[in-house]
C-alpha cells in the first residue's frame, strides 16, 4: 500500500452528512418497508389466486 492510499479519491476532504438528511433517509426506509408489506399482502390475497385460477382454466383447455 502506498502513502496516499487513505486519501479521498477527489483529493479534497469530504463533508460530513447532515443529521437531518440521515433522519430523512431512515424515515424513507420505514415508509418503503410499509409499502413493501402492503404490496406482498395484495399479491398473496389477489394476484396468486387469480393466477392459479387462470392456470387451471388454461390446463383444462389443453386437455
């Protein structure tokens, strides 16, 4: 490892991340988790039964 391996690539010091920005990012993550859970519930309740029903119709049509 060379002498400059620990310097930032841009050669200038990095600004610390604003605590308000960090809180906003964390809050967005919580919202995304809630949205994901709702989407999974919808998929299990509506999409899967509809797909299974369509598959059974298609299989009966092939016979």
